[in-house]
C-alpha cells in the first residue's frame, strides 16, 4: 500500500534532483540562454518605461547623465539637476537622488553625457545587459560543471540584476570588474589581479577591505599593486576636476536619504528605518572591527576573506544596496550550494515587487519586507566567518599532524644515519 504522502514526496524529490544534480555542458549553457532571454526582456521593459515617462524620469541613470554633463561644464557633479532622480517617502516628501559614485567614475558619466539622454539610456541598458552576461559566462567557463542551475538563475533572474536594469544603475560595470579580477586570481595572474582590484576599489571604496584581507593572508604583492593602482586612479580626479571634488562627493554622501528604501541592507540604513540611525552606525563599527579582528586572527583563504569583505561592504557601509550582492558571484559560484544554503539565501532570488507592495502599504510591512533581504546577507557573513574558523582549525590540525609525523620518524632517521656512518668490518 502506498504511503499517503508518496505523491507529494516524489515531485519534491524530482525538483531537488533537478536543482542539485550535476548538469551537462549543454544543459548548463541552455539554462544560461533561457536566463539571458528573460533578462533581455527585462532590459526591454526598462527601456519601455524610460521612453514612456520622458527624459525627466530616467531614474538613477538620469542622475548619472546630469552628473556627467555637470562635470563636463565645470559644475558640481554631485549637485541636484533637472534630470536627477526624484522619489517620495511614505510621508510624501520629495527627495532628490544625487550621484553617490566616487570621482574616479565621473569620466564614464562624462562620456555618457556626450549623447542625448534618450539615446544614452538605451546604450547604457544594453551595455549593462552584455556585461552581466559576460560576467556570468566567464565564471561558467572558469568553474565548469561545478555551476548549478540555481546559481545561474540567481545571477540572471534575481532581483539584483533586474533592478540594475530597471533603475539604470552602474553595478553591471562593477560586477564585471569583480569577475575579471577573480578570474585573474584563479589563474595566478597577480599583476593583472592587483590592477583590476585597484580599479574596483577606486570605483567602489566599500570593497576596500578585500585587498587588506588579502595582505593579511600573505598576498602582499597583490595588495601593493592594488594600493598603487588606487592611488594613481584616485589622484586623476584631482587633476581633472580640482582638489575639492572629493569634498563635494563626501558632502553628497553625508546628506543621502536612500536609507528609506528596503533595498538598502546596511545596518545603518536598517536602523534608520526603525528611527535609530546612530545605533546602526555604532553596530556597523562594531561589526567591522570585530570581523576584521577575526580575519587577522584566523587568516582565512583568499576566497573566504573575499566573501567576508563583500558582506561587510554591504552590512557595515553607510549605504549597502542589495545590488552589491552580485559582487559575491565569484565566491558563491565557486562551490556547489547545499540545500540549506539555498534556502537561507532564497530571498535574494525573490523579486522586488513583493517588497515594493509591502512598503507602499505601511511602514511596518516595509520594515518586515526589508528583513527578507537583510537577513540573508547576515547569514552569508556568518557562513563565511564559520568557514574561516573551520579553515583555521583544519590548518592547525594539519600542522599538528605534520609535527607528530616528524617526531615519529625522527628515531628512524637517526638510526639510519648512525648505521650508515658505522665503519665496515
């Protein structure tokens, strides 16, 4: 007689096998193709939205275009302009989204501003789409059969990539820099890795802990090359835009109202939505200091330290968008996901639409919706810290086993030496 739940367990087992099983090259790239088609449809939807609402409603891209135009005309690139993105909070107060990207990215925005906004947003959106596909393609070629369906679908169909296209963000370029740097690291190209890492840190200072953690782990040459690259690239805006450019950037960051969005998963932003921004800053500093001290103590591998650095770039920064989770792709795709890990970070695969409806309904529901993206990032940080502890323990056990082996073989080696040095009779 069949068990009552047999009809339920069988489909669940098939679904689990579909996600967990090793897939062939054809199926792997077929999944990539399906995801690419859906992401392309998302890009087309974004362009339709941009064109239907006019040049004054280009979302974040409008802010980038206005910033580049201002930089080209010797104006403050971190000020408010007509095309700057405007949004309202729950109290119906209108806020202006200023450009928060650091000065090294201004030349990119200046180039974009050479074209009219309507044409530029089309090029920007499709360039972001291509960079996303190239990034995942590079990782799939690097990791081969280790890549799972769920990982491909998370990268291409998760809320992060779609949100970047819909808002016109610049995270596709940064994700591509992360992936290229990581591939160079995997192939032991230290000079190239250091240069790309420096470009990344100059463009996104939130990731500055990564080269520091690499230096702690013994990759001093890479850290030095990265530091020189950051110094050179970071100095160029001083020559192009004057010595006050970094002050204007910091002023824009200090008055940033983006913490009202649930997609800001930083501790500071989450606490600010609860009405305790100062507490969030204190907790961020404590988390940053504690995690950094832990890395100095355990000295984990470059892969694990990179995961810790990326998570801290989300949680401990003044502003940490969920789009930054794409920077974790090289670390997360390097190994197969277990069922527990998949369930823990499953909210990172849910569309933003669910949380948008919640936050527009009430403030409390908006806070609860924010937890769906905040908690998985906290879990990932704990996961990488636990991995660091396990690596340290395994390293100590390996060293202890080596010492025991040496002590055990020492009498035999001494006896062999004595017998070999004895005179022949």
